[in-house]
C-alpha cells in the first residue's frame, strides 16, 4: 500500500542563546512508498536507513529522520498536512484568532495569550488545555483548546473537529496529528502578526497525560518548536511500544498499543493493524524523541504504573543516545518522579524544568547536562541491538 506523506521541512533553526542548528540535507535517498514490517522485539536502529545503509553523518541522520517521520505517519499517526493555501490571523486583547483555508473550505479557531508585563517580544509556551507546569513570569502562556481541533471523547470522536471539517472526516490523521497541525498554524499566526508580541522562534509546547502525547507529537512534527515539554505522556508519548509490551508480559499494569487503540482516537486507524504486535512497526518512540533533535526536549514523567515508568525511562534513555550521537546530549533530558498525583507538578522536578526553559526559551546560560532520572534498573541496553555512533 502507498501512503501520501507530507514531511516537515528540516530547516536551519538558530536561536540567539544556545545555537541549535539543523542543516538542510542536500540530497536524501528517496523515501520508500512502503515501510518494513519487522518481527524484532528490540528497538529499531535509528542509525540505519530502511535499505540497510548505515547513518554516519548528521546530514545523513537528517535524511533518516525524513524516513522516520514518513513511517510514523504511514503506520501510526496519519498524514501531517502541509501549510494550508491561506492562513490569516487577527489579535485583539488577549485573543489570537486564526483562519485556515484550503480547497474552498475555511475553519477558524482562537487561542488566548497571557503575556508578562513589559515590552516583548516574549517567549511563549503553547499549553494544551491549560498549563499544568509552572510557567515562569518572563514567559507567555498560549492556551490551546486542542479538543476543538480534533475531538478525543472516545471512539465516536473519530474524524470530528475543525481539522476534519477542513480536510474531511475520513482523513487519516489521528487526533494527536490534528493537534500538531493546530500548533503549526498558531506559529504561522505568530510569525505573521507582530502585534501579538511573541517571538515565534522561542516557543515551547506542553500538555499532560493524553495532551502530553499530543505535545510530544507536536514537538516531533513541528520543527519550529524550540522546546518540547511533554508531561506524563506514557504510552503513545514517552514510552516505547515494544518495551511496554515487554513490561506487560512481566505482569505490569501498563497501557499498551493494543489497549490504546480501543480507548480513544489519538492515533490513525492505520495503527490498528500494528497495535496488536508492536514489534512489526518500522519505528518506535525513541525515534519520536529523535525527530526533535537537535532542538530542546525535556520529558517529564510520573512513576504511576499505568504510565509505564520502566518503559518511559528506558525509551527516553534510548532517545538520549540519539541526541548524544548528534553531538547535543544536553539538549534533551528525562525526569521521572513518583509519589504525586497525575498531572500535578512536584517541586523535585523544578530544577530541570527551570534550566530547560532558561536555555531554550529565555536564551540564558543554564546547566541541562546529564538529566536522566527515573526508576532504578531501567537499562535500555536490554532492548537495543545497535550501537550509537558519533555522527560527523
């Protein structure tokens, strides 16, 4: 089967503080029209093209990421549309209204913006639903009603929301992909409307639980996001499908791919045929983290069984191996903490959050090195049969 895949561009991104550069690959191999169905319970090798060619340079890795994005869209997320033919925006008071037009159809939605006092442009964090992390005084909060873009009230929500009003109820995208499209349009509006007073090059994205899954997907697909802050995303976010299946087989009470497709419409219907045996997927979620390279990413987790703390920790440690190979190990961190309510934010994760916001949104010197905290005994090497190179 062939899929129509629209890929996010791998463009150069430079911030005034830490230099974060993704170079445009000059000539990438053709992206396959179909993707391998594996039987490997180990995490797929992020340093090998699907044709078996080794990835040894950063430019090759950027090309490999195009394959990864295409495979994720083809097998899990559904197609991520390019920018509509027209995107317009107006700003009044604290409301930014955005209208997207494609194929003779138009949809509009609004986000609310709470800005710091003083003169901008300010950095900002786009918060799915509402921010459940403490946003510092110098950073604006953009509240995004993602449910309006793609509904998530169970199986009957499939194809509902403004994204689907524009592209059709049968569009392949799951809700998380529809939400990422909405984030992309918010940044379009910020770029086009200087009166908003937000610096579009210093924008982060966050959400918790189901919205944490969405924030992670947005950080991966929208390469204008400077900092991803997914919170307690668990399976479908920071957890790897294969590791979660392994943990389930050990008797853990953990959400897995086979369960998640029946619970809600976060993923494409294309995922259904892979969800019962995750080892057949061409990719896994350590590579979702890899799609954010070299931009900032702090994964915030909670040690609740259902979220799969063993899976999220091992998966994100594997994700950090990708950042290390690219030469930017300190641009990604993982912080897991237990003994607090779901989607509350404990004080023992504040240091890491402050450091990443300071570095990637406030352009300050900050120590983000070696942030790798989770339950003991979660060694990713048991799930890996590859070695991370040092990319040149």
